[in-house]
């Protein structure tokens, strides 16, 4: 399984079991909803006794999963739904660029932050064919050309 293919860790609070992980490779792109978080291991309680957890900034759920509606309803600034199309508005595109630059590059030294690069890679799925060893600048450009957030930036 390639990086970022694992999907939501859905846990039942009462028994702590992982309930049927869903792989993005097993479904059409339209059958999945991809969420991205600024926090690596973010966990959201979607119903009493049921949590979903981001892994490496990513949470992928089936489009018919009831958790999708709950997560969309949170309106959290640290959770965004990723779309496979670029921002059309230049202002939003510029703000997205600033977000990615600040996340990936250390502000003092200008060097690539390992954690920031992991967060950046979380925007991409296995079908995007992104080289995880690629240069950070190239990955940012690819994200700017191919990704956006449903809620805007």
C-alpha cells in the first residue's frame, strides 16, 4: 500500500477496535472524501462512542459514510476537505501558497521542515503519483496546480 492510502481509523470508544479500514485504491475517486488537517494525528468524535482519526494529516472516508456530514459540519479551521482542482480565485491561490510555504519551510533558516513536508504530502493521494522524495518547491507547485479546499482558505 502506498503512502496516504490508509483511510480513517474508525474506533468504537467502548471496545477500542478499528472498524473496517477503507482503502482509496479500492474505490473510485468520486466514492471517497479526503480531509486534510494541519494536525498530524487529529481525532474527531463523530458520534458518542465513535471517533475518526487522521493519520499523517489525512482522513479518507467513503462518500456515503455518515461521519463525512459530521466533519463537514464542524467548520473547523484546522480541518479542510481536499478537492482535486485548483483554486480559481487568485487571492485564494495566493493564500494557499502562503499557507504551504509557511508550513513547509522553517521561517528562520529557510530549510525544509520534515513535518511540514509530511503535511504537504497529505494533500495528495496515491493516484496523484507524487514522488515523496521530490523537492518541496515542486510539491508545492503541484499542490497549487491541482488541489484546493472545498471551504476555501
